[in-house]
């Protein structure tokens, strides 16, 4: 390397490849592979008595890389520290400066909100010094979490179970799940009734359905007696249309993605976990090899809480919309969204780096997951700069015997942004109603049908990973960079498990949360944790000294820790076992759920007298089409899910298709659907039914295998359809020709 060379250090090889391509000769780009210096794992590594002095050491296993970077840095004229544009990235750059012994005039900090040629070159031309306020904020967070983890976890080991851990943010996230479960348990359902009437116009064609509204003010029917009373009042009497309201309703697009909303939407629409969403987004940010474009960063930085968009990006979107969809689909000006108060607003919202790179244009260069997430981000961004959707709404009130019934309908007049993107919802969407006849006040109608139905209010739903992230964001718990890791951690620690795609606390999680609430109320308090995040933000802004923040926290925490150890002297909390309905066939006891090295399993509570164990299976809806028994979800040796009759080898039925709660309208047997993500249409597997769908028409692509013996585990997993590339097609043709020649030769020999 020549003396005039410049060294650029980033975190990952893919990022290094993209940036190296943009900078060209004169720059050597190397990857640090993440942190090269950190607190030791074997001890706390923080000198609490001496102003919380951290004891950083080189990360084990990276000695060769550190030596290589030191040699490269010594030969370079300037070292550009180009780690991610957030607190952690700033801290990594500072650690690199210290580890490589770089003088201030040689170490230059550069950041890229998006990895494009223009931004990379502009950033290199305008470097800055390391922001030590950002570094201090990250140090404070790291040391704060280290103190909580290394001083609180040993107490959990002694009082609950070995191997447990506690964390400042993860403990609050677990509490949110536990609190929601307690709400569900305490919920008392309340009865209510609905009443719909089908009305025919008098003297004119046209019928419609109206729903009971009130008498005449809005009123809820609380029981069947009230409902029957209304029915008795209106039976045999005419309805009069008293009010017809027609209006235009406009709906604007959802704002561009932040970290939180991206994780929520990817969960709703793609079935991605927050952890997977961030992993794929990182790949799109760092750069992907695009045919005809080279290595290209496709999205802006994905850890952000800002809704801000650059003027350049909005101008590019405007040009694209006008040329592709027409000027009437453009918003008309820059559509600016206001970032919520308290947001750091350090970076733009998440958007495509090049709006002209449409998802379909780059699809062949992306993996399936990359394509799905890129399309989601691209579509959402484009929609933000598109015109409002316009709907025509009509609401009709009909009165009979003092009771008001209401019918409403909504129809789209102009799709606007919906032509590109519509936000997903966690709850049921707004009902649009059926089309209504052209009615006017004073028109008469008669009832031809009454339909009453009993309902009960439902308890709050358990959190999904997406709604837990949303709750954390709303309550100020954690920051964009921590959401995915926190949700993943509480499941890895088995404080929370996923049941039917929703999060439920385990007995272990409830015991630990109860102990924390009793003895460490500040640590597990939502408001305290949110306030701590605000104080860390103050450190970043230079308004708070980081050691004083730690000192104030530790004064209260150390006292709580001492009091807890004294109060729990000689006490060990027992985690209740989760009893199941599964009966141990050896001794007749009800089996319990235990956790081992390989996850949860069923075990007999009679251990050590009875050592019977079984894999934990999940009961599915529907019935076995062979014998009518229940269906279970099991896993093959390779980890693939399949579905089998609960009678096992006695029945022998098993399938890759997923049993549903729906029955076939023709034969009454359970309907199945294709496994995998997406809204797959259910089908009937009964060969004697006219609705039967043969296996080869269910959408799977399977290798031909020998028949599986009844009661045995399937030997072949369903395969995904291979991508048809030009190379593969050519190979397939050659193979066919060779086989044909060999077959012909054999025939001649015969």
C-alpha cells in the first residue's frame, strides 16, 4: 500500500465491497466485523468505585484482524471511520481510534445515511471529528445494562434458577407481556346483541340490510329480552327513511417507515420476526449486487425514529409518479410528515435509495426475503407522495316504532396512493357495507327478515411481536436499535413463548417478573425505563454527564439489591410446572412441560421413579380424515412441520397440508390448506368428495419418493419450486439429451 492511500473502515464485508466500488483507487476499504474492543465477558469490567471506569479489552478471536488493521492504518495517510450512523456506530469508531492508536488529525469520521455513489463521495469529502457525546451516551447505556445484568442475574440464579438473566429493557418488555396476560385472566365478558333487518322498498325495486342503531339515540342491546322487545315493536310495521347523508371521504397515505413501523408491517404482511426484518434490511442498506448496476445500497439507514424525507428523494418520487401514473396521482407538493416529539430525528425515514429501481426490476438479483422487504419499503415510500384516495360514502337512517336502523356503504371513487400501497391493520378493517339503492327521505320500506345474534365482548389480545414493538415504542421503552434484540431475547430466555403467533408469558417469566416488581420496582417500571431513555438522549445532546447519570442510578439500585438479598435470605422461589392433559402411559400421571438443552418437552412429574419423556406436540383444529380423531402438529428429524393423527401408528394418517377449522360444505370433513405463508385457499382431501383436490394440484413441488409406511415419520420434506435461470435450463436440456443418447445406445445393443 502506498503512503498516499487512504484507509476506510466499516463493519461488514458487504458494506466494504459496496463502498470500495464507489471510491475506486486510492482507497482501501476494510471491515472490522463489528466490535473489536468491548467489556470482558468473564467479569463486570466496570470499576464502580472509581467513577464507573470501563475496562475495555480487544475482542477474543480478532487478534489477527486487529494486527492487519494496525498495519494498514500505519501506512495510510488518512483513516476514515465509516461505521453505522448511530450511537453504537459512533462508539465502534471511537474504539477503533483508540485500539489503532490513531492521532486526532489522522482519524476522520464519516457516515452514510444511504450507501449510494453520490452520498459516499460527498461524505468522504466532508468528514468530521468523532462525536464524543454520542460515544458517552452509548457507553452509559452499555455500562448501565452491564451493571443490571451482572449484579441482578446472580440473585436470580440463587433464588429462582441457574442460567437466568435480567436486563433493563428486557425485564420491562417481559412485564408488558405478563401484565397483558393478567388483564386477559381478569377480564369479565359482557353480553350484547346485534339486530339486522332486511328491508324492501315499497313500490320500487331494491332491498338492503340495516343495523339496529338506537331508540332514537344510540343504544346497545344488552340481552335477548331487549332484542325481542325491539323485534315485537317493528313486526308488521313500515319503516320510513328519515335521513340520507352522502359525503366525500378522503384518506391520506401512511407516513414513511421508521424502524418500529417497518417491523410491525413486515410482521403483518410478510410474517417476518423483528429480528429477521432488521437482518434483511441491513443487507439492503449495505448493498446487493444488481444486474447492470453493480453493488448497490437499496435503502437508507434502517435504525431511525424520524419521518423526515429529503427534498431530493421527494422530487424523485414526484417525477416517477407523474411519469408512471399521471399527474393526478401526485400529491401536488412535497408531502411532509411531522416526526413525533421525543424522537431523535438523527436520520431520514426508511426509504429506497433510488426510487427508479422498481422492485420488479431488481427482483432477479434479490433473494425472496430481500425482494419482499424491498417492495414493502419502496411501495410505502412512493405512496407517501401520492394523492389521497377518495371515497363516496352514504348513510341511511330508517325509523320504525321509535327505533332507528342504519345502513351505510362506502365505494372508492379514486384510488390515489392505494394504487400502490395500503397499510396493514392489527384489527378488523372498517366495514364498507353492501351497495345501497337510491333512497330519499320519506321513502317507505318493509321488513322481510330479522336476524338477531348474541355476542360477548372479547378480552384484549395477547401481543404479537409486532404489537409488542409498537407498545414499547409508544411507552418509550428502548430505542429503534434495541426493539428486535429485546423481543428476541425474552423468547430466548424462555420468559415468553409464542403460541399461535402471539406472545404468552411462561411460569418462569411470571415468577421472575413478580420478583422484580416486588424488589426492583424501578428497574421494571415502564415510566422509569422511559425516563432513563430520555436521560441517555440528554447525554447524547451534551446536556447530561454520563458518570453522574450512572451514579444517580446506582445509588438506588445498590440499595434495592442489598434489601432484596436480606429479605430473600434462605428463600428459593419454585417455578410452577406447566401441567398438560397428556397422560403418561407408564404411570398414569398428567405430564408436565419442562425445558432442556434442546427446548421444551413433555416429562412425567414422577421423576426419578418414572423417567418417561415425549416431544411436545401442538393440537391442531379439525379432525383426521381417516378416523375422525384429533390432529397434532409434529416435526420431522430435519425440523419440518407435518401433521398427523393423534392416534399415531394405530391410524397412520399424516400430511404436509395444514388442517383448518373449516369443514367441507359438500362432505363435512375437515378442510386443509397448503403449508407456508400467505392466504392459501382451503381444499378437501376426501377422494370420494366432488370438492376433492388432488395432491399434485395443491401447489407443492415434490420429489418422487417411496411410499411412507403408516405410522412412520415422513421421509421427504416438501420442496420449494426452484428458480428457473438460463443456466439451469441449459443444464436440464443437456442432461435430457445425454440420457436420450444413452437410452438409444442401450436399445441398439439389445
